[in-house]
C-alpha cells in the first residue's frame, strides 16, 4: 500500500506527516485490496484533511475541517473507516 502525504500551500512538518501515515496504515486492516492512500492537508480555510483511498479501481473520499489537524485526521479517518466497513460487508454478503 502506497501512502502519499501532501501539504497544500504549506510545508507539512514531520510530526504531522507521521500521524497521517500511521492513521492511513490502519486502513489496511479493514481491506486487503487497498493499493494507495492519498492524504491532503490544507490550511486555507481552517485546518482541512482529505483522505482518498483506492480499492479495486475505485476511490473513496472523506474529509474534515476543524480547528486543529489532530481532530481533522481523527474525524476524516472515522468517515473512511465507515466506508471501508460498508464495502467489506457488501463483499462478504455476496459470497
């Protein structure tokens, strides 16, 4: 699984990059077919985090805006986790 962390119009400091990568690695436990995770961090209109997860030629997106990046990452990760769980349920029901 490839993880890309990008800062939009600011330089991402190492601690923030580590938190984003650790969070993205947890998605691999929910689905074995994840090929890539893109994390985009922005400070334009508050602190914004966007996760894009690629699974079986499909992409799943979630994002959040809050006062600090930790809260954004946590909330956006919960949204992606819900999407991946729903996908897993659909896949197991059809088997």
